[in-house]
């Protein structure tokens, strides 16, 4: 598997080169060029490539998605990529200006800070609040064991956290599969890296982002949204349903769900938006088997 973080035309070059060298490899991550409607026409190995996305055909992130997507494609002939989020940003700015009846940033910014709204790519959006001037924590340098930000790192306080994620008061977790504990506020879990002031609030009830894959659909490569996806159909597909059955979940099962990433401080992740498709991994599995990479010998 290869994780990509790239923007611009290099995404096309990458797809061609990696496809020629390792035609069955699974590549996923950020590849902005792959979001474009013309990508399969210039990238010979676009098929099955997985990439972070903002919109995909037929997927309803909110009740505003379909109208925006259809109008965008009709007007431009192009599928919207992440930069089309400026549409929501301009509308949000307009609403703020009208609400405060002013063009002064001193008046507009406080309105931004308290405003929530449904957008074309999210159930709900809002901004993380400002630091209260007193609450601190630490934050690890991911990928660098033993290193972390100082204890003086700014953090959201308990009131701010619960205002954004009120369901945490009834949340339960398991640390080792043997015991269940209630959620408790810990400032080190809520430092302003990554909960940065004025950044978008993240969570299953807020904005999630999405991933798409170029798949062969009736002989044509089409962009198909594959995440968020209810990978476990027998489990609840929204936070409300999950919280309803949570009291009856035993410690080991709860621990397993936590380890699978289905349940964390941001919500319940066995969610799915209407129109979401299914990931295709058959060719990758076949390639692993054919090359002997299933046992890690390829490299």
C-alpha cells in the first residue's frame, strides 16, 4: 500500500509511473488531480486509485449536495474538487454580514465563531472556539515516539468540548477489553493541535471528509464514493442508534469497536451517506497473491 499526499499535475505523473511499475498496488491518500473528471483520460492507471474527496456523483452529504453538484457540473462540465468549497465559504460570509449588518471584521468574526450551518458537503459545520486563556495540555508529535508539545499547549476546556460533542456525557469506552469506563474530560485529548481556533469542527455529526475511488462502471471509469461507509451492516449506522444500545455492550466488544476505529471521542463511525458505493479491492488482493507480497516478501 502506498499513501499519497500530493496536489497539482504531479498526481497524473504519479498515477502513470506507479501503475507502470506496480500495476496492482493499492494507492490511496491525497491526490487532488484525481478528483477531476478528466483524470482517467490522462492517467493510464487511474483505475482503482483511492483518494480523498469532497463530492462524488449521487452522494448526499446533506440536503444541499445534489442541487449544488448538478448545477456545478452543468455550468462547468467539471466535477467539483475541494476548492469548490469556496461556494459554501462565500455563502457563510454573506450570512454573517447580513446577520451583523456590517462589513467590519470586528463584527463579522464573532458571528462566524458562533454560527453553524449545513453545507453542500457536510451535515453541519462550525468552527472550533478560541482558547479560554487558561486551559493547557500536551500533544504528541505523531511518528516521533517520546516527543510531544509542551504542557503549556492551548486546549479546549470541558465546557467547550461538551458544547460541541454533548453526547460524550453518556459515552463509554474500554481500555483493555476487561473494564468499561465513562468518558472523562482530559485536556491533553483536546489541545488546539488539532482543535485549532477557527478550524472546522470534526466529527460524525459535523464534517467528515470523504474518500472516492475510480472504478470500472459498465466499461467506463467513474468516480465512486467509498467512505464514510457502514462497513458493518449489523451495527448501528448513526450516533443516536449507537448510544441507544451502548449500555448493553460488554467490555471486550466495546474495546474491539474502539480498536477498529468505529467509536472514538468524535463520534460513531459506522456511518454512511445516501449514494455511497463499495470499495473495489479484488485486483489488489490478486496482485498481492501473485507477487508473493501477502507474506511481505516483495520488498
